[in-house]
C-alpha cells in the first residue's frame, strides 16, 4: 500500500510502488500468497500506522495506553493523539512535503508554538495553539520558496492556515472524519487487547 512517506516523489512515476509492485527480494515475484491470519492483519495495520506517523514501537504503545485511559473510543482517541503530534501538524499545514521533513524542521528549532520555540516532534498541540515559523527560519531559502510557490495542500478542518504569515491555528481537536488515511483502528485495538 502506498503510504506517501517520500513526499512529492509518491505522486510521480519514481514511486517504488508504481515501479515495482512485488515484494522485495530475489523471489518476490514468484512468492505465493497465503491467507493472512487475524494476528497478521492486526500486526500489518499497527505497523502501517506506525510507519505513516514515524513513531517507534515504545512510543506507539505509550500512545495506546494513553488512549485506553481516556474516555471515548480507544481507536479514535489513538488516532487523535497521533494527529496532534507537532511534526504531523506541520506536515498537515503544508510547511513540509513529508512527516520526516516536518520532524526535521521541528527538531532544528524552526517552528514556534504560541511564540515559544518547540524542538520536540512529539509535542502534542492543544486547541487554540498557534504554530508558526520562527523569524530566523523565514530567511531560509526553503521557506522563501514555500511562500513564492503559492501552491498549498488543503489543511484539515481542525486547522486554519495563514500562508502569507507562515502560521496556523488549531481551531478544534481532530475528529475521526478528518483523517483521510485508510486505517482500521479496530484492528490495532484488537492487537493490543490480545
């Protein structure tokens, strides 16, 4: 499945899924597909979500435990926690082409939350937080080109973006409908409930 981990490259013919749609390895094309067990489907779904958001297993387990303690549906809460990560918000705003690039922008201190520098990619944004690019980073050619290009990804409903000011505001917390990635969160809940 195409996870769009490489940013703009995933939209071109250079995408690995487009070029080679077989499993890697010498015998990838000849491999017979066996019926996947329930455990296998649950594991695949968990690994897919982990790779999409770029989270390690220990972090992901911590997010699941936190979602389990929170009121509401565990799967929806888990996805909400992952969506609220600062690196994901920077990607969703359109300041980066991929979540990995967004994580690097955050780690290098180019992103401010409520006027304060935050260099922790896993920082969880809250309602009414203002995310903006630092004054020092605005002078970088990357952000100058971002302003000049004018092209932008449509942000989700829970974020309002001001591209001219290179800032965004968290209007509301993300809902399950705002996440357009095809994820079956129930399989993840079943995986951890074994």
